[in-house]
C-alpha cells in the first residue's frame, strides 16, 4: 500500500466510516489510519470488523469498531456518539455501506428493490443526519461512495441506479445546506474495482471480467488504492474548495457508455 501523501496528514483527526469492514472502505480506513487519523469502522458483522481492525492496529493505527446496520438510525447514531466520546468531534465521515445483486426488474421483489434503496440511500441519510451534531464545524468533510449508476442506466441494476441517483442528489443537498457551516460533502464514483464483493457479484467469471476491462479505456480494473487516494485528497486541505463534487475514478469507463452487466453477458 503506497501513497503520494505525507504520513501525518490526518494526525489527530477522527474518521467514521460505514462499510469500513471490507472492500473499498476498508482500504480507505487503512489509508486514513496510516495518515494518523483515529478511525471507527462500521459494518453489520462484528467478525469482519474485527479482522479489518486487527490489520489497522497491527500497523500501529488507532481503530475502533461499531457493528450496526445503517438502516437502523438509533444503532448508527450510538456508534457516532461513541466515536465522538473516544476520539473527539468527527472530522471525516465516509458513507460507504452499500448493497448490490444483479437482477432484472422482473426478477426482483419490491422488498429486494427496497433493501438496496434502504442500505444505500436511507443509510447515507441516517449516517449524515445522526452525525450532524458530532461533526466539526467548520472543517468536517463528508464523502459518499456512489457510482456511475447515478447518471446512467445499467441493465439488471435498476435498484442500484435509483439508489445512487438519490445518494448523489442527497449529498449535493448536504453540500448546499451544510457548506455555510464549513462542512464539505462530496461523492466518489468508483469504476470496476478489483478484489471487491461488488465486482465478485457483478463480474463473477473470467469472461465477465474481460468484458468489463475491454470497456475501460485504461484497460484495467481499478485498485482499492486508487479510491483510497481519491478519498485522501477529498479530506485534505488540497480539496478545501471542493464541495458537492462527483469525483469519478473509473479509468474512463463512463466515456465508453459501458453498461457493465450487459457487456458481461449478465444483463439484458
Ligand atoms: N435477486 C433477486 N432478489 C434478491 C437477490 C437476487 N440476487 N438477492 C436478494 N434479493 C432479495 C431477497 O429475495 C429479498 O426479497 P424478498 O424478501 O422479497 O424475498 C430482499 O432482496 C432482501 O434480501 P435479504 O437477504 O433479506 O436482505 P439483506 O438486507 O440481508 O441483504 C442485500 C441486502 C440483498 C443487498 C444483500 O445482497 C447484501 O447484504 N449485500 C451487502 C453486500 C454487498 O452487496 N456488497 C456489494 C456492494 S457494491
């Protein structure tokens, strides 16, 4: 894990990261901790959080865990309160908890659609709303992990497209409403990122992976570090005038108009 940023960039800062027990957000948590932040990682499963926390602590990072479902307002709020008690006001809030499965509209129940809307969109609202009283003002920075699904349609991804479109607009409303208090809110749209649960669900076979990569101008999957670097930039002073922005980190995939699942032979 290498980084172009200096090691003490986030010294003494507090970060709360939903979805921090695995994948992209685990790598973001690792990066923030390596840069000196105290991090609390949230996810649904304590065992996954413990494994991720052990990696961070093993490298000398300051880390705590909070198991809670972002769909449960009181549960996520209690984590934010505990984080603040342990480490002080929250400087960095990353809303990364997300759900996904490939299914056409006719292959999904109302409850399946709702599950993803609730995790992604309501979960982002719950986390930000519950964090408000505990955010440093001025100075706090919010990052929501979205996707290019927010701005273009993908086959077999109607639930995710609808959820991410909502996440994008919600985050920009926060940028507008909370900007005057010195809180910035931005989005990261990761492209296909290797070694994540998302990609293992969406491109489960070598053929599907090849089809995805062929639609990326840089001809490779993204790395979790690519997203961690973007997440570090956004919370640094180098981004102090960046607010309400959608930071696309996808190797240029969106330029090809790729509808990932269709290209991979999974979609319609
Ligand atoms: N196709 C169609 N429907 C599906 C499905 C699939 N592949 N997987 C789940 N569902 C439906 C279920 O059938 C259920 O609907 P029902 O009650 O009408 O039968 C509904 O989705 C909720 O499923 P459940 O497993 O009870 O929900 P959950 O809250 O435990 O899980 C999910 C949420 C469905 C999003 C699950 O995929 C998940 O936990 N994902 C988290 C990890 C993840 O997706 N990471 C990648 C992020 S990019």
